[in-house]
C-alpha cells in the first residue's frame, strides 16, 4: 500500500486562480492519494479513469481533521465508491479530499482527476 502524491494546476485562462485541477495517477490496489486541502473551493467534481481489474473499487473520501476519513457522497446522497469509470460531483465541503483504492487485483491502475472552483 502506497500513498500517491498529486499534481496540481491552476487555470489562469482569465487571469485568476478560481479553478484548480488536481490529479492522482498510478493508484494501485491498496493505494490512497495524498490528501488535498481545499476548503475554499465550493464546487468540486472528479473523474476516475484507468484499469479497475477484477473486483476493482475506489472511494473518494473526505476529512475535517486530516486523520479520520469518510466516504463522500454525490448530490443524490450516493456514496462515492466506484467500480467503473465515472464523473461525479462531490456534495460535502471538507478540508481534505483523497482517493482510496479499496479493492482490485494486480492489473488495477487508476487515475483520479479533481476539478474545483472557487465561488
């Protein structure tokens, strides 16, 4: 189990820093992502791509304290745990967000891309 670091890019297309792109790649079975702190971003969505492998599953988790992580939900109240490629919005405002690969096999290799926008 490894903790994968993220890369981040600010969208300065319009001369501001209102949009942030964050990506965790190379997420294997048992890996989690380095938590990303983003309490000032109100609108957040993510995309999961890659190979899930046999029984592959990934959750998008959040925390207010950086220690205890809970699976976040979409606007309909569904847990953000996925077994196939997806794009979803995140309902909760939390201080930290991270992906967590909870199942899979030796072929599991996922990428999570997060976009966040300040109000």
